[in-house]
C-alpha cells in the first residue's frame, strides 16, 4: 500500500496520484524537492482540517436537582423580596424627611414619630389606602400618595429579581419565571409588617389597612417579578401566539397609541392649569399648604391630573371627593357651584365657574382630542391588520371601544385617591365602550375607503 502524501502548501492529506491539492488548489509539481528529507512537515491543524472537522460543542449545563432548585428559588425570592422592601423603606424615610407635615403626603405622618411615618410613607408608595374619612362624601379608606411613587417598588422589585435570577440557572425558563414571581410573597409579607408597625390605634383618621397593604404588595410583587424575569429570560421564544390572537393584539396595541397621546397632552394641560390655580389659591386649593409646597406637590400628581382631565374631557360623570377646590378634577374659585343637586357633574358644569374664554376652548380641545384620537385609533387598527374591505375594517376599528374602556377604567382606578375628584368607573367604561366603538368603526371605514382610492388610482 502506498503511503498518502501531504500538500506542501496547506498540509492537507492527498491521494498519492494527485497532481494538485483538492483543498487549496496548489500544483504539486511546483513544490517538488529533490531531497525528500528536507520536505517541510505539515503544520496541524491546517485551515482545511479546521473546516472539515466540526468544533466540539460544550455539553449542556445539567439542570439542578429538584431539591436544589427549590432551595435556590426560595433563596432568590427571599433575597430579592427583602432587598426590594429595603429600597422601599429607604424611600419612605426620605419622603418622611422631605415632606412637611402641612402637606398632602406628609399628613399621614403628622404627630407621629419618624419611624412610624417612615413605615407609612413606605407602604404609601404601593398606593395603599390609609386615610379613613367615613363621614366625608366618600366613605372608606383612601390613599393620598401620588401615582408616580409606584415606580419605586416596581423598579426595585424588577432589578432585585434580575440580580437574583441567576440562582435558578439551568432550569427551564418557565420554571425560572415561576420562581421569579415568588418574590411577591416575601415582599407582601414585609409590607404587611410595615403596615402593622404603623397601624394607628389612637382614633386618628390616618391608619394603614393591613389587608389592602398585603394584597397590593403581592400584586406589585408579581408585576415587578414579571418585568424582571421577562427582561432576563427568553420567554418570547417559548410563547407561541396563534395568528388570530396575534392580529387582535396587533390591532389593540395600535389603538392605544392615540389614547396615550391624548393622556400625555391632557397631562401637560392639567399640570399647567393646576399650577396656575394653586398659585392663585382658587377655591382654597392649597388647603393650608405653603405656596411652594403646594406647587411642588401638585406637580407630583401629574399622572392623576392627566388621567382625570382625559376622562373629564370625554364627558365622564364625576363626583367631588373632598370639600373645596382640592376635591375637583380641576379647581375653580367657587367649587360649590360645580356639583349638581345629586352631587355629580360633567365637564359642562364648569360653564358658570370659568370665564368663557377659558371654558369654551378647553371644552373644544378636550372633547376634540378624545373624538379625533378614537377616530384615528380605528383607522390605525384597520391598517395594522391590513383590512381593506369597509365592513371588515369597521369591525376592526370598533375594537377601540373595549380596549379603551378597559384601559381607562384601569387608569382612573390607579389615579383615584382621596383628592382630585372621583370619576365614576361605570361612566368611564360606558362612554369609552360605546363612543370608542362607534368612532373607531368610522375610522376603520375611512381606512378601507382610503385604501380603495389608492388601489383605484394605481
């Protein structure tokens, strides 16, 4: 048997009768050497060998044993929950130090020790109810903290979960997600402890609700844990959405962008209007607060002002949730002239309380924003799914109704508190469901008509 030869150019193994290298193409007669002993030895591994032989893959990391996974998951959830609760407690301490007693936020700690107020301010970031005014227009315990503070616990939970999720590495992604959501339990328990440590027994109207605090701690814990896990694990690769459901979701998301634009514009208008009225102390809206304190505090209620003004502009039924201008979605000099005989009012009730040059443009702008946005949302929904027939496009556009109704109800619930007006949940749902469906259907039909004209012209 004749021994194989090697290419003198690349070192690849060749057939003894080969005239050229089948790998690099070099002609062998160009490299003939008289003295065979002086022929250079091939260098390994050559480029040809590296291309021909696959690189060995590292073996997959073995999944942790069930008992090891349970221990790792519980440790991760416990540490993440404790760290998030610690961040919330530090935030409560800072709020307690900064907020004056003569302020809406600081009132929950008036005449209390710094420690008690710290616990109350911490659970206040959960939007936990703690002010019980049973003899007021609205019975039951209500919250006073601004919605913007909710970013503290949710961000702390999400980052803490991301920090600890490595402990369940090796387990299936859905299993790791379940362990990430477990952070809600220790976080909720710690929030419950904060509520019990700051519970008032002196007959004061300020007293945190332990049950509501625990429920909200668990709720925000689940949401924060989901955000932290979803931004770390490849969950999108595991979730298969049927094509029909994907179309509905695509259309629903398309309807929400116009609504978000309306709320953003209303937020800017609401904050500016509130700051002007606070500066003028319209209807006693400062409620004993210093001018600087009231201005800064109302700026923190910007999300509430935006949501309430959006709902008010849609014709939603409101009720005052306090006396004076502070109990209205927008303060005026004579707040008692706004509610009707039944205590309810709509945007048109402001006609006699505001100058015509302010009231008329405001009504036209707020109503117009809601109407045009709903019309465009239906247009966008039909375009998102490629509906080109008038009936089908109108049906897709009508999706604006239920999507906007559910979204605005959730928004007014989150924005609702002890002050700044109380929007009727049923009124919000009904107006946005019916009005959104009709206007959205019209927008969808316009989309189909425009598509038809474009096809005809082409």
